[in-house]
């Protein structure tokens, strides 16, 4: 459940919470136990370097050892690749462009 900003610039915990916190961090800290009540099968901390690899490569493979068991986890991330738009110029378009450039060049010469 997230901390939400109220109209009076105070913060509340969840939709029905009371607007009583002066900052989001104060709200988060006061309600930290809400998130700690969840039972997790495993908790994993990403290092800065791991996040960089994941964002750059779109993939990160991590070996985790817990209670004597090894587990290999593959994390993936949809990176948006820059795709250059391919455009093929037809020969008639090249000729049209050449004519336009010649006209511009002639106008320029006549104005000198």
C-alpha cells in the first residue's frame, strides 16, 4: 500500500489513511512494518553494477546459494533499442532532388 499525498500537502498511508505525515519518507518509515509482514521465499539485493548490466544488456544471470542449494536466476529487462528507420530513395526521387538543388544553385548564382 503506497503513501499518497493529500490536498493539504500532508501524506497518508493508503486510500483510507489519515492525512497526518509531513513527508512521504515520514509516511514510509511509520508504515514500514506493513511491508515486513510479508513472507518471502527469497530476498535479493541488486548492486549498482548489476543494475547497469541489466539495463545495458537486457539480461542478468545470478547464482544464488541458500541453505546449501544453488539456484541460477535469469533476470531480463526490455531495453528499447534504437532502430534506424530504413528509407530507400528511388532513382526518380534522386533526379527530382538533383533538379531542385540545381534550381537553388542557379538562384544563388543570379543573386551574387
